[in-house]
């Protein structure tokens, strides 16, 4: 199991966030930080090293493009991969994002086997 790998899960929907956390806990020995807003995400990432960000695109206070722009400017995680999750068509989102380490945009619901595979690819498990 990966040691010392941290995944941040950001979703303003409490149920979606809870399910994402539980799935990540189930698939590996990862540190999980669960956040409910774009601002909380940017603040956390400006101070803590993180290995992967699972980011809902439509947050109440910011959208994923704003979060990614803030990460680029203020984060200590300059090369952290991001998987964006959304109910919006992924093609529309990709055009709005300008983040060099965007790994994937996934339309919700995220197939759990695909998520497991993506996390394993990104974190070397």
C-alpha cells in the first residue's frame, strides 16, 4: 500500500464527499482530507503537500477553473495531478481549465473501477 500519499477530496455536496472519502479509504492506505469549498481547498493546498486532488467542478463559492487558477498561483503543490468531477459535459470543462497537471475530467457518477485505476496510475500503486 502507498505510504504517505495524501488525497484531497473537494465537493460541496456532503453525501458525494462522504462517498468519495469512503471509496478512497477502501482502495488504499491513503491520507484523506475532505473539504467542502473551493476556498478551503486553496487555503489547505497553500500550506500542505498533497499527492492528488479530486475536485468537484461546481462548488458553491468557486468553480474548478477558479480553484485550479488559485492553485497555480498560491499552492505548494505545483505539480499535483487533478481529477475534476462534474455533472457538466467534460468537453466544456476542459476548455475552461488552464491547469497543466489536469489528469482527467470525469462526468459524475465516476465509475469506481475507473477511479481505482486512475488513482493507482497517478500514485504508483
